[in-house]
């Protein structure tokens, strides 16, 4: 049975980063969140690096990398046909076709042409193990939140397959799964080089962690100061507010915005 892309009445649009992006996303099902925004400013790359967004959804990370941070060669891979179609439409709407392409594919079964092709891989994978917590009745949301189509081990394997020697892998996940994440990365030859924990507010426990790893990288790891999302109720902290305002620098320090 053919799966059709959402029609205009099934999607809505939002402006991001001071109007630098206009993004259409489903009204029901998968919708991007702050996790994706943080990932787009966590990935470290040179302008001419080949970047793979593993599980690109509607293309928010791909487009932020290209339109706001200066990446010139970004490929998004998305399993769900409706999201891949919206991502392609978003690329066209934001006049980013020269820098961004979207491929509908399964990260567990990528074609040989993807092997050792990319300098950087980034990903915002499902956070919850299959069987953990309540499964969302929306198939799109369920696949985005639970490991129904991609586990941590499978993601690490896909990143290792697609990256060049000493390529870099950036992703966002939950701190409670760090032991499993380190194990999966180690099995594929990655060393974690950089961590940054994300706290909803100062003094609260971290609920996200930003991870930077490299194939065959250094065994020394830098743990950065925590990123605090809210300074006050409904008021973003300085770093996050600057990103949403279209003037933010990368979350690892060195500025690469355009």
C-alpha cells in the first residue's frame, strides 16, 4: 500500500532562528523538539565536510546545519516516507537544494555507496528501549521515541559504516543510558571525546546529554560545563535564547555560524 506524503491541511509551518528557516511538520505524529535544535549546534564540522543526519525527520537539523551554520554538503536519511517527503519539501522551501539532499532509507540496511563516505554523522535517535514506558498510539511518534526501528547498537554500527577513518559522531540521548552508549560506541571503535550534560534548570538533574565521539579518537574525554535550558520559568538561558534568536554560536565553544 502506497504511503502518501501529508497534504497541506495535515501539516503546519513554523519560523525558526529569527526567520532564517521556515519548517513544515505534521500536525499529528512526529514533531521536532528542542533535542534536534541542540544537536544542530552541537555537531562540529568544517564547511566542506560531508555530513550525514541519521534519521532526519522533517529536516530541521539538516537545514539548520546548512542555512544557519554553513555546512555545504548535508545528506539526511529518513525511514518514514511521509517525513522524508516533508523534509524534501522543506529543503526546497528554504532554497537549500544546493547543500542538502534527503534519502529515504533504513539506517540498518544502507546501500554500499554510503560506506566510508562521510566526515561527520549526527543523530537524534529514539531514547526509550522497546517495552520501556507507554508506547504512543501514533506510529510516527512511537518510532521517534522508542527503539522500534533502530537501537543504540544499530545506530553505532550505522555511524561506523558511513564514516571515514577518524570521522566524528555527534548525537543527543538520555544520561541514564550512558553505560550502554559507551559500550555500543566502543564495540564499533569509537572513543568519546566530548560530553555536555543538559539540565532543565540550574541545580536540577540532567535529562539530556550531548555526546561527541570519533572513530579511533583520543581516549581522553572532556566533560563540559552543563547547558542550562531555562534561567527562569518560560525564559531560555543565554545560549539557547541566542540559538533560537538566530545569533547563537555552537554549544562546544568555537563559533562557526554564518
